[in-house]
C-alpha cells in the first residue's frame, strides 16, 4: 500500500490517523510506504490545525516535535516497479524526474 501524504490538517483526528498509519508501517514494513505530503511540514502544521491539535490533546510541545521528526524522515517520492514515479501533488512542480528529487 502506498500513501501519498497529507495525513494531517484534515479534521480533528490527525493524530489518530497518523498512529494508525505508523502502526501499519511498523507491522508491515515491506508492504506499506508513507510518502510525505506538503502538509507534513512545520510551516503547514503551524498554519493549519495539526500543531494546535497535538497541544490540545497532549499539552506537550515535545510530542509535536517528535511528529515533525517523523515527517522529516519520510521520503517525498517513490519509484514503483521501475514504471511509476509517485509524489504528493503538493510537492514542487519543478521536481519532474528522479534526478530532480535526488
């Protein structure tokens, strides 16, 4: 399964969505791929609702920081079977090839 990003800022259950997806990845590491979308950035999570959601539910800035670290470790692209280049639609339109991404 390939997920293309924007897991947060879509309602009041972003944390629960992330925990579910991270659990899938941990249990099926070779079968689940999570790409980073444009909402998985510090700027976007502060502008929209994710940071606010984390602080409201956990009252800990450190938990928000840990989510940001997880986002930063996510790849922004995936090459599937040598046939498809998959990226989130919010990633720069200047990135058109694998070389551009590298």
